[in-house]
C-alpha cells in the first residue's frame, strides 16, 4: 500500500510541475514563422554586380571564364559562399563553393563534375 501511495504522489508532483512550467513559459520569445528561412535566404542573395570583387573570382574566371556567364551568389555566410553561373539561356553550368574557414575553393561543372578543388593562397 505504501508503494502505491508513493507512486501516486510522485506522479502528481511531476504532473503539477510540468503544468506549472507550461503556464509560466517565457512569452517574450517570438514565435517561429515559416518565412524566417526564406528571409535568411533572401538576405544572402546578392546580385552578380559584386562578384568580381570577391577573393575567389580571379580563380573562378581563370578556370571557367566566369565573364561568359551570369553569376549569382545564393549563399554567403560566415563559413561559405556559393555562386551559381548560368549561361545566356538561364541554364546552370557551374557551381562555385568557397569555404572561408579553410580558403578552399571547389568549382563544379554541373554536367561533368568537379573541375577545381584547391586551397587559395
């Protein structure tokens, strides 16, 4: 009988603690919206006008003649930058991934595979 009373009291105590925590949850925390990820994506989307000033652009131009394509930065954060190169018809041809932590540049031909994978000086 003592075991039953002890188990029941423990269950009530845990339940009341959970209910109390839920009732006093921090209401200052803003709700997560579905648009938050698309807002971050749009924040990092930069027009191709600034691409030729980037550290990896000279190498990209040497390897794939980047001047012949329309460049679009689709990701640019503290760790990496991703640039897509499209032809005049809007078809993706190359993808450039620059890892800022290690200065590694990967250039991928989307039809043939990896064409460049080295650390920039």
